[in-house]
């Protein structure tokens, strides 16, 4: 890895406060700035990857809907009702067995 210099202007009081805060964590300002830059780049990359994934999911969902591969609200409610019923029964069995 080759190093490069990154120069920018900042208010003197901010620079001094940042340097002081860095020293209080036993770090240099340069170390912290590199960490901040790495974190920012990583977050941007992750956001871009998520956006690609999400758009693909939306396209797949639209394609499925266009093909008629959908579940009616009535079917969803019936599945949810059955799931709630099973969950409550399991919770009741667990509660009875722990007594």
C-alpha cells in the first residue's frame, strides 16, 4: 500500500479540540481520521450493496406479481391466524411444563 497525503482546511479551534480528544484516547488525529475514512468508505460500500440487493428483490417481487404469483390477503390472514394459534399453544405447553 502506498501512502498519500490528504490536506484540508479546518478551523483552528476544531483542530485543537480534535487533537486533544485524540490524545485522550491515546491516538493521533491522523490515526482517527484514517479510521473515520475507512468506516465511511465501508458504510458507503455496504449501502450500495444493499441498494443493489433491495432493487433486485423489488424487481423479483414485481415480476412474480405480474406472473400472478401472489397470495391474497385472506390467505395471509389465515396463515397468520394458524401461526398465532400454534405459538400460543406452544407457549401454554411450556408454561404448564415449567410449573
